[in-house]
């Protein structure tokens, strides 16, 4: 069954997107990405630290990787736009995850500044995927501004708390005609499957994999959960019932008709 | 020598240094970094010929891991 995700005109093979932060080193990150089969991978931009020279992380990514640079560190639209332009210049392609955060306690995104950044960057030819607080009206404005997908959070970044925003994400899935990608907060494969069963187009996972004792095994588990959740969504789950509905025929061969009726 | 700012810190460079000279001096592979000069991205093709001036502010940025 052909079921490919399409974002900004590009076909994406895996519905598990991976963040690359928090790994002990690039070698482990590379192994984990392979195990996850993720094709879309986030990266960040930082000042060069002359005291601690770094390797080129891009050389550790599979050749068919779609890079999704984020604008982490941006506190307003102007900073996000500046980071996006630098990322494109750096050869990251034209995808960008807009992430505008000025709340340091919960790292919740600023939907208003995010909408402003989308308006500018879409006109400059970027494929824009905004990280956002799941709010229907904000998502509509983002769609109108030309976002290629909407990425609501499941729970605050790095918390591994799961799909706490389930009801709101469900509203976005039903009302917004763009891929909805649950980003942030997903802590267990079962929660990724839950998001996919709801009809999310993909999930973006980083901390849950990177902070597992065995990140490679956890990446495999997430890949399977995302696939399972997607198949469950496509298969159309049956309705729920209050009382038991027998799954086996209740043939009365253990009793004759007279005694069964008494 | 001239005074410039690199990644937010004061630095001294030989007079007439180009962007490329700076990268060589700091041992940075040119294809792994992006340069902003006074808030504007400098096109890679211009690194060799572009001479820096006293008071210039440079940002040298690289791609790193992140979520």
C-alpha cells in the first residue's frame, strides 16, 4: 500500500523525524539515525567555539538525509529569520523548523512571532515547518502564511511526558489541511504510536531516544511504533463499547437446549 | 594590527586580513562554516578578496547537533 508523506513537494519515506541533540558523540548519533530509519533530521546552528574544535556533523549523516535546521535560540521573528537564512547559506537546503522561544522555564513557543517569521520565510522560498503550541487559530494563520506542515508540541521540550496535548492536537488534525507533526515531549514508543493513531502525519523525537540507556534499540522501537500507529490509523479502528461483545460464538454444546435455558 | 570582534569577543588581526586569512589562521575548514560580517551573510565566493576593516564584527557559525 502506497502511503508516502509529502512535505513541500518532497516525498518523505519515514514518518519518524529525529532530533540530533544530546548524543554522547556523532558516532553514536549516526548509528541511532540509521537504526531509526529517519530521513528528516534536525540540526542547529551555533557560533564556532575556537577552544573546542568540532567535527563536521554533516559527514555523519546518511546521504539521502533531509536536513531540517531549527532556529533554536531565536527569541523573536527577526532572529528566527536571520538563523534560517544562515542555515540555507550553510548548505542545509531550504527546509527550516521555526522555533521561537522566549520562555525559559517551559520552552513554550511564541506562536505570534512564529507566524511573522513564516510570512517572511515562505516568500523567500523556504519550506517552513513551525514548532507551535497547539492552538487552532494560530495553526490556521500559519497555514495561511504558507507553512508546509504544523508541528504542535506533545509536552514541553525534553520532558518525555507524552502526548499531554492530545485533545488539542486532535483538533488540529481534523481542521488543518496540512501534515500535523507532533514535536517535543514524546517520551515512549507507545506515545508515538498514540499520536500516529490519532492521524498525525509524523512525529519528531530526540530526547526520548538520546536519553535511553540503549539509544539504538530505542530508535528501532520508535520506528516500529510509528509504523504500527500509522497502519492502525489507516486501517480505521473499530468503535468502543461499554459492555462485553463476545469474540467467540457462544454455542451451547456443553449443555442441551433445555438445561441451557433453565 | 587592527581590532575587530569575532563571535562577540574582541580580537586582533593583521592589517588588511581577508576573511579567508582569518579562517586559515584559526584552522577552520571553509566548507564547514558560515560567516556574517556586520550582520550580513558574506557570500562564500567573496571570502578570498574581502578585506576586513578595524571595528568589523564577525560571526563564524557552524552546523551542530540539535533537536
